[in-house]
C-alpha cells in the first residue's frame, strides 16, 4: 500500500509534522478538510488598506523587468492598468512567466498592496482574468513548521499521484442515485473550489459519505447485538416483582411501568440488553433500575449499580437497602473510601457470589474486583462515564446486560448517533403531585430580593441550596465562589441557621458527613459547586440559588434545578447573573428537560451534554450532525437498506466498512 512518505515532497521532517496533527495515511491527508475558506473578491485599489490583501484584474502596460539574484532567486517588475488605476507589480521567482507576460495581456494579480509605493507584491499571478469570479482559498488547521501552503501542496500532490486509489465508502447504487461526483473529483474540488456552488455540491457528497459510513457501523453493531444470542436467558418471576411494586409507598407512572416491562423483556430474551433509560430529573428512574435488579437477582445473577459520584452512590445504596428491607438479599457499597479491610471482605463476597447486589463508584471496575456471575450492570447518569470505563465494566461479567440511565435527555440527533446502537426507554410522565418549580432570573443589583426569597423559605423550615461556579477566590476571576458565599451567607443568616459547604476537593468522608447533615436538616443552607448536580435527593430542600448562572449550560442548570421540587411543597429556583440573561430566560419559561436540551444543543453544541471522551466519538471530519441533520437521516436510511440487502454484490465494500469499526 502506498504510504504518506511516498508522496512527492513529503520528507521525514514533513512526515513527522503531519503525524503530529494526526495525519498518518494518504487517506488522512486528503481528508484533512479545510476548516474554512477565505473568499477573495476582486477589489479596487482605493478600497484596499495599506498592506492589505488584494486581488485585481488588469492589462500589462510595461515590459516586465527581470532581476536575478544569488542562489537562483529572481524578481520581476511591471506596470498594470486596472479599472481603478495604474499600479506597479513585483513578483519573486516567476522568471519562467516572463515570455507570457507580454504587454496587453489580461491577468489577475493576487498579493499585498503597498499604498505609499503604489506597488502590489504579488504572491500569485493567474494568466487569465477571473472576470466576475471570486477566488476561494482553503484554510487548514496547521501546526508550527507546517503552513497552509505546505498542506495544500501535499494534499494536491497526493491527489495527483494517488487520487485513484482513494476509497469511496458510498456504494455505487447511491452514487448513482444521487448523481454524486466521483471521490477523486470531489476531493479535488473541496481542496480547490472554483465556485461556492461547486463547493457546496461536493461538501454534501463528502458529508453524506462520512455519515453513511458512520451509520452503517452503528446499524451493523445493532444487528450483531440482535444476532448474538449468547446473552443470558432468564426465567423472570413476575409475581415476586409485582409484590415489590405493590409494596411501594406510591403508584408507579405508566412510563415507569412501561420501562420496567421493556427491561424485563430484555432480560428474558437471549439478546444482550443494551438499553438507555432516559427521563427528566425526578422522573423516577432509580426505582425502575431497582426493580430491574430484583428481577435479575431472582433469576440467579449479581447486579452492579455504578454512580458517577460518591454522594450519589451512597444515596443509591441507602435507598436500595430500604427497598430491600425484609428480604435476605445481600447488598454492599464499594467506593474509593471504603476501608481496606471491608474492601477485602466485599471482594470475597463478590467472587463467591454471597453478595448479590453491589452499588458503587468507579471502584466497581477496578482490576481487583472479580464477580461470580454478574448478570446486570446499571450505570447512573452515564454521560459522566467515559466509553472506556463502560467497556471495562462490561468485560467483568460473562455477558452482562447493560442499562444506562441518563437524566440529560438526548436531543433527537444525538440519540440517533451516539446511542444509535442502543434501545431507548423514555420516561416522560412525572410522578403525580409534582409542582412546577418557579424560576427567576435576577441581577446582582437585586440580591436583597433574592435573600428575601431565601428567608421566606427558611422561615417555613425549608432548606436551601446555593451554587457557585468556583470553590475559592482567585486573582484572575471575580466569579462567585463557595468560600466567599459562605462568609456572606453567614452574615445574612448565620444567626439562626446552620450553613455549610461541600465541593469536589473535599475528602469523600467529609462530603458524606455534610450531605447527611443536610439530608437530616441539621444544615439549612448548603453551599456547593455542581457536585450536587447529579441525582441528590433531599425533598425538604425547596430553594435553589445559582450564582453566575451564565457560566453553566442550560442542561446543567436544569439538573441543578431538579434538586428541588422533590417534595410536596412549592419550590423555587433563582438564577443570578448580569450577563446572557436572554439565554437564562429560557429556564423561566421551560421546565421540560427535553426541550431545554434541544435549546442548549442549538446554542452550545453537545459539549455540555457529554464528557469529552464521548464528544470525541462524535467528531466528524466534515459533517456536523446539527447542521447536516437531513443528510444524516438519509444516510441512516440508506445504510440500513444497504446492510440488509442480501443481494448486494458489493461484499468487499461491506467488509471495508465493517473493518473500520474500532473497539472502544
Ligand atoms: P431521577 O429520575 O431523577 O433519578 P429519582 O429516581 O431520584 O429521579 O426519583 C425522584 C423522587 O421521586 C424520589 O424521591 C422517588 O422516591 C420519587 N418517585 C419515584 N417514582 C415515583 C412515583 N411514581 N410517584 C411518586 N414519587 C416517585
Ligand atoms: Mg437519578
């Protein structure tokens, strides 16, 4: 196979620079797409600033004077008549053009204008007038030592030498159906567009190709998962499950019941469960997962429930213990701060099977942990786990079923892609009796007002969360901090109420103590960073105050707001900010997490929705699934059709597409 170093002009130094920006193959090189284009319109001499870029048509007025210097360098000077006046042109190292540059010839000059000398130092001369056309220059991501020009040269050389070898991932039927240009031509145009129309046309083709290949893989994985009948087959004891449901202090919503059914069906079927359970904050996902664990237990397997924070793991553990009260099911908690002695005991119990359910943090997937017969893995708020960690936990069991829970509703587009190989259960309906949380956006100048609202709630014996973006004051920021707010809140309320703080830098044990005190109403005002964002459940807390709220994505704000409104009392959420209040006002209007995540997605992209690891999965070279949603849908449909098409004579292409699936 031809390698990058075979491209003419790419020496060892260039090769290592290219590798540095992740260009390792010829395919990488020619699909190193410009991230933008500079459109050079032809301009008037009078309208260009001194030293500014100019592109201008004209006729040569004087015979070029050629000067030769040492080391083979040369320079030519001539005068050009343009519609906006006469100008001098000098250009280096184009002696070979001298014969073509005869007086009267129409040319286009591209360069920089020196106004005082009335001279253009040209970087390029085109031997034809562009007439009305604009010049479109690709702009690439570069690195020090590797210029835009270098990249353009290498790319064009690679296309010239090996353009025919470059693989096209679009099956011929679809190339034909959509009348797409061939791959080589498309690449040529994307790197050297002559018009915006052409550019648009080929970029659709290349985006389609990328999305087609991606969706093909997703569809393939999904199909494989369905085909693999080596998942666990269980006999589920519905009676037992129903008796648990009957004994709950509340009635499950229809959506909860539906999700439970879907999970049980997955557990019974020989297919491996790979399911996302999504539902807004407070929609009651936890109980659904507990019932899944019960079903798994009575069919003879161990379950693991993994949470992203220690606080949340402890909470789940306590709830699960309450839920299991009166049964002989053994459940344990395993986190980073579990004492060594206890850990050894737990490892032993997991290995010999005496522990049936384990709740914990990342500690659950550490090397030392061995399971007897892990049948079900549940991860809460899964968007906080990297793909690698998820894979790691799956590898612990025989072939455990996996349920991911997320309170960040995934915008439709992402549900299609990142979770495209998963089945999805959605809880939309909220438990009865929940009231809307009144939300207010307030400026710093209205802080008295805010303190007043807090006081009203405290007087009713309710509790308050206060959130700041930072922990401690620092020199280069004047954002609100947990430590600073603690002092201020003490001044305002310290006489009658207990105030404390919790944040990610505290030791785990210390965090738990504070969280427990807050839960027991021994603390009335809890000041915190976003560590309380996920899942914490304190029904008596009715007020959420967020300082410098503009620092957070809407989905995060929605999560934070979801910490209140968990009991029967009316709850409020106050967003304090002097900036970006328009965006924050969406929070005043909207309380549907699905709508908010769509809005957030429109405003910020997916950065706020997933950890960076997962955003990495989503990085396309040319497609943008937000803007190219329609292409995505088409590619999804076509790739599925193609995958299912047994008649297809193009097994080789199918194999190629499958071979690009990387583990991870
Ligand atoms: P989330 O989906 O955000 O994880 P939780 O599972 O923490 O929500 O549930 C929030 C609260 O609602 C908990 O206190 C839980 O006991 C309660 N809950 C769950 N389902 C119901 C229901 N059907 N009716 C009333 N309360 C419920
Ligand atoms: Mg939860």
